[in-house]
């Protein structure tokens, strides 16, 4: 017996009203940013040396975090998806934990691990002369900690959906495991890899809580754009709105670039 959809009724009307309310809920805060600040104020903020320094530092930190996430996250995603090993479930839980952990708690955990009196902080300081907290490196580590899971989870999902027969066919032809990954696996999951890397970079760009806890808010050293927005909110609310619009513009550009990955078939 085939199902024939009837004419829209009260259920469709209710769904439409709730969906419209949801769109308004998400649109109003963004509209508030757009109407709050004048274009002249936006350009004035962009010309400020402190804002330019925060923007450059944000780009540097987020790109370094994305690169570090790719270096560590891609092998981890492959291991979680393809290699059976004891404790794989625990490893996956540890990877996803930063996605649900309050960022301030993440920053506190990083201090407990890499601070001067942390698990590894003393070893790094006395053995290598490296002090991480309140440095640009600390900002990179904080951004990586909260952003890398987005890459790992996205790539692992793509690997799990990949037909293993492709790899088996390449293996029967004598290809090594490394060659199979480079010539079969990576090209097959490239859209998911790009999407996961972009999400990772965007999350690193917007990181606040873990950064201010582990790296502080030092202008020119650890003050990224979200921290600059927080500081400006106390002294110059209009300036904070202008800075927020800059981050909003970056996010919109990212969404436009990834529309083909996340909204396939959408009208």
C-alpha cells in the first residue's frame, strides 16, 4: 500500500510556525549586530592597531591549531575507524569530551597538565626550558584541544562509510598500506576532510574560554579576536559589536564556501 501525502493541514501549519520562530530566534541576534554599529565605526575599529594585532594573532593561532589538528587528528581518526585496539571506545570518548566540556574547564585541565606545577609542566620547564602558560603556544594548544575533535569525528565518520572493498582491491594489487591511504582513502574522503578541517579552523578561530584560562589575555601575545571582543565589551560596547561583525563576516564566508559539503540538494 503506497502512501499518498494529503493536503497541508494543522500539523503542517504548526510545524511551519515553529520553524519560522526558530529562524527568527537565530536571525534576531545577528540582525542586532548589523543595525547596532555604523559603517564608520566598523572601519575605525578595523584601523585600530590593537584590533589588527588581535586579528593577525587569531589567524595565526587558528591556522596553527588547524595544522596541528590535521597532523594528530588524521591518524587518530584512521585508527578509530580502521584499527581494532584495546581501549578504542575510551579513546573515542576522550576525543569527543572537549566538544561537550565547558571551555573554561578545558583551560583549567590544560593548566593542570602543562602548567608550571602540572603533570608535564615541571618536566618541560626544568628539562627543556619551555614554559607554556600565558604564551602564544598556549593559545595554540588551547585552540587545538577544543577544535581537533571536530576534525577527528568528521573524518572518522567518513572512513566508516567508505567501502572497505576499495582498500582490499588495492591491497590485492600489491599496494602498501601507506600507498593505499594516500591514493585510495584520502581522495575518497576529501570532501569530509575539507569540511572537518574547516570546522576545526572555525572553532579554533572562535575559541575563548580555554584560551583566556590557559593563555591569558595579553595584547599582542595571546589576545585573539574573541578576547578582544570581551575586553571591548566593558569599555566600548560599539567597538565590541564592530569586532563581532568581523568574526561574523569570517563565519559567513566559511559557510558559503562549505555550502556544497553541508547542504547538498538544498534549494
